[in-house]
């Protein structure tokens, strides 16, 4: 017996995003259900064949999905919210998609972020739990892979405890008591799945329990034990691989005692803690250590020499029969292959590994683990040369950037005066009315905007024509905002497809992939920029548009930038230096842009940090360094201006209470926060905590086309004013309006202004 290679899951999208097209064609009525199934099956088998061809020893099955794996599990176990009806047999496609996308009578289920990465899942609802095994999809896909391709696969199933903990009851995530209460109802269904899998001859099942990395104490491991014991009893012939990812396991000893045959640990995104546990506390000799050694959510070529050192350390603890090598998490979260990056600098290409390249790395390293490095010496030489070329390239050795970084330690980044002094100067200069009213930045990106951009990219219209078009949109919207009666205007962000991509195109060190798509949610893919080199400012980014907009009006126009942390969180970031270092490079570049905006006469500059909250580390004990770094880079970006220049920031989905100190420490003069989805909570946090700066709590939800009434918005304003001083309060929508249609946007803004006028009149 030897060390073997195993995978945890393969990307769904398809090299040419076939999967996305199939889903969307079905939704648009262009294909019927049988065609849908034929197309998804072809893709599923093609993906499996690739894994087979890569030489993987243990191939995951049932990791495919028609939307996301949590929704699949919801549908399989009949955890369908009652508003869609009651089901006693496998859901049809329409019934399945109703949960994800809603129907005209029933709203869609909530969607939320999958741990700390940019993927979103449908949240199970346990309000009126009704559990019934409607579809043993794990058996279906296991049998299919076996009959069609001769693959004796490893079904992947989301474990019962995580399925419960990831869901909500009456709007709140299930607590320990609720998990204990619901588990006995859910477990028999899992047992049935396992019994049927055992009958079909399944040898290994991968039970994903990612929530185990968020558990702090031995006592919290108990429910996992209860569940796993039940599965074992139901199917003693099945071996269970208990899979964790995205972090280390704190109650390591208790976890390694769980009744399973293999434990999957993440050795990449664990801050080195899993390795410390294994080295210090050992690993049970009767279990397999399924070692996640390849980065599953970043895209860099592994350093083979370093990985072999890690493997050897693990081989010092477990014997080869008990060691598997794996990606650290499902490859779902990385793009499929670098081979379709045809226009890329070969030096960068050598440093990139998407899913297929990662599988290849895995087989090389498995061979090295079994036969020694000399068995794959050519691969090792090639690997070292590629990494050396990238690390030594000019992209990663910008002397000016390095000098500026080195100088950071000698500088402090503070505004000249404290907030009370600044705000008085700003009030004097800006002369805004009480309850100043603004928007978050973007206006609808209409079909016309998108088609002009596409034409420009294809070279069908010239740069000048495109610029003129952007200007005409800016002008039109400055007029609209003046007519509506907003006090602080924006240029509308028409020149940006995406608030991160846009900055990536203008700074050095970024690469925009041609085909680096990853699933964000459902059929929706994103192509995160790749930050591969030193980030430097070479030319103004947004100044032209802001200055043009300001030239059209006497009202102040806000400059609009994306803050460093958000750029980092929504990109693939180089891993040869620390994230903080990259973040500071971006901050130093943006600082120059902020200064240039001020020089060009812009009086208010908004620096958006929407991803601050969602990027929080999974373990609370790691929050502080992350938040400190967020504050530091925000202050590098924003403190180069005069006291009378007003700095704004904006955040989405902010659970305000537990990070209020950070929000205040950013020292932004004005903050706008998305509020309507958790209205009561955020507002009530102001009863408990004093916030001294100016603030706009979004007064209506922009995430739906629905136009809120004047009364409704007015009630939101009045409610906020009960806890926030009227002199501190700003009126604005919840977030940018980019994804909305123009008519509904105009109607909603009109109502917002009317509500504001009513409140102003009542003061
Ligand atoms: N300024 C950006 C916009 O209005 C902010 C977007 C965001 O918060 N995600 O689109
Ligand atoms: Zn927002």
C-alpha cells in the first residue's frame, strides 16, 4: 500500500461555461427538462473523465450540482419551505429552482456566503421542518459513474451537523439546542442514504463537516460524534472520510477520536495550526490522514520542494498506508484550466495552477511521496524554474514600491485634526442642508451602457466615441440628480463594469484572466482579477470622470474609489508575500489617487469597503489582526487630504455591533451602511453604542425592483432618528443602483426625496 491521491470536488461550470448556459437556457425555456438532463450529464461525465485521466486514485462523485450543493441536500431531504408546497417524491427541476429563484407567489430562499470565500449557498429553512428522503442523489451519481466510466467513486455529502448549522429557523441560525432538537429527525434519512450506498458497494463516503473548524470546545464536538456513530451503525461496511476545510480544528484531539476511518485536514489555510497539532499530538494510527496540501481557493502553482517537506513531516507521523494527498478544499472555488489563457505572459502562466493543473500537481507529489523526488525530478526542476522566473521577474521587484513599503514604518497615517475640528470645517465649506441626501455611487448600467462598452472592447467604436458616450451618461444623470433634489451627487460609475476589476485595469501588478471563471452563486460566475506583481500607481484612475461631473454642477460631486481590503478580498492574491503587504501596496497607490482628486477640486471622496464584514476570518480569535490591517490600509488611503475634504466610506451587510470599534477607527467623516435587511438590529445597536461621526443608514433596500413608498421610507428615517442625532444623519439608499432598471430607480429616489422633505418639514 502506498500514499494515494484524492480529490474533494471538481468545478461545475465547464471549461466554456457550458453548465451556466444549460441552466440559463432551461430557465429561459430554450431547452426542456430532458435536454437539460442530457446536457448536465454529458458535462458531469466529461469532468469525471478528466479526473480519471489525471490519474487520481480516489475520485469524488455527486459533487456535481444543478445549482449549489446545499440546495441539492435541501431538495434531497425534503427540507423545502412550506410556501413551495409539500413534496413526497423527487422534486422536478422547476420545483427545485423555485427554492433558489422564487416564483410569482413565493419568495426565493435566502442566499448567503459560504464560509469566508466568495461563493454563496441557499440557506436551509427549518421553520416548519419536514424531513423525507426524496432522492438518494448520492446513490444515483455513484452508480452512474460506475456504470458509465467504471469509476468506483467517493460520494460527497454535506454532513448533517453542518447542514443544520448552515440553516435558519425564524430568521436565526440554529443554535446548539436547535441542532440537538432537529438532528434526531434528520439522521434517519442520512442513515437510509448510507444503507443504500452500502448495498451498492460504496467503500468510501466523504462527509463534509466544514463547520467543525468553527467549533471551539470538546463539548461542541459531541453532536458530530452522535451523527457519525449513527452513520457507522447504519452502514458498517462504509468507510467515512470526515472532511474539514478553510481552517484548523481547535478541539483537535476530540475530533481525531471521532468514529471515522479518515480525517481530512486543511494544511494550507490553517495558519500552520493543523500541522502543529499533528506533530505535537500525533494522529491515530488506525485512521487515514487525508492531507489537504494543495491550495483549493487560490490559483498559484505549488512549490513542490516545500510541499515535499510538508509531506515528509506527515510521513513521520503516519505510515504511507494511512496518508492521502488532496486539495485543501473542493476545487469548485478555482477556475478550471490555465490552458485557455492564451494571451498571458508566459512567466505569469508558469506561476498559475487552476483545477486541472492542481490535479496534476497532486499526482506528481503523490509519486514523489511514494518513490522519492528523483522519480519526478523533471517535474521538480520545471516547477522550481517557473517559480523562480516569476519571483525574479520585474513584476515582483518594483524598487519604488518596495522603498515606499519599507518607509511605512516611519510614517503615521492620521488626519491633521480630530473629527470635531474637521467636520466643522467641512460644514462650513460644503454648506449642506440638514439631512444631507446622496446615493452610494453607481446608477443603472443600462443595456445601452453595456452594449457601448462591448462595442468599444471589440474595437467597433473608438476610445473617443466611448468616452463621449460615458460623458453623456454622466451629464444626463447629473441633471437627473439635480432635478430630484439630491444634495451630494455622484458621477454614476458608468465607466466601470466592476468596482474591483476597474481598479485592477489601471494599476500595475494585476492580470485579468480570459477564462478564470469561478461560481459565485447559481449560474453566476465571476472572474476575480489576479494580483501577481507589485502594485503601483502609474496614472490617475477616476479623476477625469469626477472632474467632468463636478464641472456640470454647483453641488458637490463625490469621488468614488474601492478600498484596498475589498480589492484584496475579491481578487486572487499572490502568496509569495503577505496579504497585508499587498493590501498596503494598493493603499499607497490609492492614496495618490485620493490626493489627486482633492487637487482637482473634488471636495468629498468616498472609499468603499463593502467586503470588510464578509472577509472576516472564520475564528473570532483571528479577527483583530484582520481588522487592524483593514483600518491601517484605509487610513493610508484616506489621510493624505486636508481637514476640509470630507472622506466617506460605504459598507454592505454590516452586522454593526461587533465591529463598531473598527468602523469608528477608520476615522471616515461619513459612513453609509446597508441597513434594510437587518433594520431593527442595526438601529438598536445605536441605543447601546455611541457613534460620534456622521452616518447614513440605507433607508430603502435596493436589492429588489420593488419601489418603496414614501411612508415606508419616512418610517425608516424616523425610526433611525430616534436613536441618531439629526445633525449626524444622512439619507441614502442601501447600496449602489447599478443592477436596477432606470424607471424603478427614478421612482424610488423620488420617494426617498419626498420622505426626506416630509421629515425636514416636521423638524
Ligand atoms: N460605490 C459602489 C456602487 O455604488 C458600492 C457598491 C457596493 O457597496 N458593493 O456600486
Ligand atoms: Zn453596498
